[in-house]
C-alpha cells in the first residue's frame, strides 16, 4: 500500500503534550487512507485483475498493475515530501497537499468505478491506478510530516500506537468490502464508497488539527534534494532500519495480494463457489466473502496489538516488539504452507494480525529514533517510505510470476497448490530475516 510513515526529528520543547483525542484526530486521515488501500488491494484489484487477465494469468496481471503503481510512488513520495518542507502558505505547509491530493485521488477512484473489467480495459485501468497513486502520495507524504510537526518526542510511542490503531480500523472497514459488495452495488459502488470515506476523513483532519508555524524555511533546490536522497544512508542505523523494513514489507506483499486467490485455489480447491464454514457456521459462499472474514480476524488481532505495542515499546524498547511481531508473522505463513483448512486460516489470521498490528505501530517509533534529519522531515520520510514502495515493485511481480508458473507445474504433477507453497515459503524467509537483522540497529533499544 503506498502510504508514507513519519520521519524522525527532535521536537522543539514548545510542543505541548497531546491528549488522546488530539492524537486520534491527528491520525484520522490514516483511517481513510487505510480503508482505501485495503479495499483496493485485498478485494477490488484482485477481482478486476482476474477479470482483465483471465484465470491463468491473474497473478501476473495483478503483479504488473501493483508494480507500476508502486514504482511511481517510490519516485514521487520523496519529491512531494521535500516540496512540502520548503514552502509556506497561509493554510500551512502540509494541509494544502492533503486537500489537493485527496481531491485528485477521489477523481481517480471515480474513474476506476466506471472502467469495465474486461480484457481490453487493462491500459485505462493501469492509467487510472497510476493516477490514484500519484495523488495519494501528494497527500500522504506531506501529511506524514504533519505528525512529527505536532507530536512531542516523549509521545512518539503513543502517537505511533494511535496511528497504528487508525490504520487497523481503516483496514477493518476496507477488509469487509468483499462482504458488502452486494449492498454497495458491486465493484463500482465500492470505489465510490471508499472515495467518500477518504474525503470525509481528510476534511475532519484538516479542520481539527492546528498546523504550527514552521518559521523561516529554506528554498527548494534540485541539487540539495537529490543529495538528500543519499545522505540518510550514511547513517548505519538508518540503513539497517530501511532494509529490515524492506524485508518485512516484501513478506507482507508476497502474501497480501494473493489471499483472495488462496481462498479460492487452496481452501475451495479452485471452485467458484464454496461453503466456507467456521466450525460448522457458514460465513461465505465465494472467495471474496471468505477473504473479508479472514481480514476481520486479522484485524481483530491487529487492533488489539497496535495501541499496546506502541506504548510498550516506550517502556521495553522498540526492538523487542519487532522481534515478537516479526516472529508471529513468520510463524503464520509457515502454518499456511502446511494447512488448507479455512478454520486454521482464520485462527492464524488473528495471530498474524497481532504481529502485523504491533509491527505497524512500532515501525514508526523505531524509525523516529534513528532518522537523521531535523530540517527535512517529509523528504526523509519519503526516502524511508521507499522501503514500503520498492517491495511492491519487486515482491508482487516475483510472487505473481512464481505463483502462475508453479501452479501450472504443480497441476501437471499432482500438486495443485505448489505455487502457494513456493510464495509462502519465500515470505517466511523475508519475515525471518527482517526480524532477526533488527539486532544490528544500535541507536534504538
């Protein structure tokens, strides 16, 4: 998901402590943005990718669409962030970008709502998807820096927890899209609904959060901007945090986009309709509904852990929370390799959610402890954000290609789910390495 997270800084002493309500309001836009991306990446895009590319090439079609969007995000996020660092307006530095980016995003979502899911629609679909990635980053890269603009240093952990909680609640709403397609009027209605949610969350954030006066800001120079993309990597700790996050996100995107296909091909044995039951209780008849129920279970665990992990990391250290969260995610994908049972998938979804929520909460706090720049909040956030967007350009094409090819090999040799064994095995390695190597970070406990 092409979302940015906030960079490190030393907050000036004049920053007052924030109440729980103020922290919630500050992170509210993450709710809308997370609902937006979860609905698209988990349900809407996989459904449309299969309709556009066909059943035999659904993995590669999905991977190609995600890759071009992620590549664009990787390029523009640091630029938009640096731009917001270097301007002053009567409305603030970050809010104009938040408003303009959200309006552009809503226009792109409206276009996606009316593009037909047919083989000839690939090019217009990709163009519309690129459009929403462009404007999403125009909003979220500067918005991410609004959080360090406001939050005192001693509240990093709790602010990270609130941001994680808003993301999880947004994921919850986006995750039930598959269950609500009939109510919303299908894929088109779902796109319009998430556009409305995104717009409302933006308006509430804009009108409730006071953006502080940054004082004098230096002008934007291309030479300084380009040098600034490399400078953070001179920090050993930044490099380790960047690459460990890169590995964990590689694991996430190796699995995330293919859950709907897993429900159909592995749990349902390839059937279009299937009675997905949870200990005898029927919950869904198709893969989209089963995926939404799985997401609900995942988010149950994630919501529980997101607030707790941020606060606990203030007390016991960031790295301990990363070890726990990464280890849980690695364990779950290993179980998925060994099991084809829907009940097990759902129960492991809760465990995965505990790890996922904790990692999302602590990830921001860990980075805020070691990122080097005080003057380029949003630009440095954009550089660090590449650890989120670059894996989308790499992980999904690799996994999509492996899935399609090993599925064909497996079906020809009596192993109809071989492709999923391969991609989940790779995800296990990503999670394991991304967790263990955090021990190399010296500037955070």
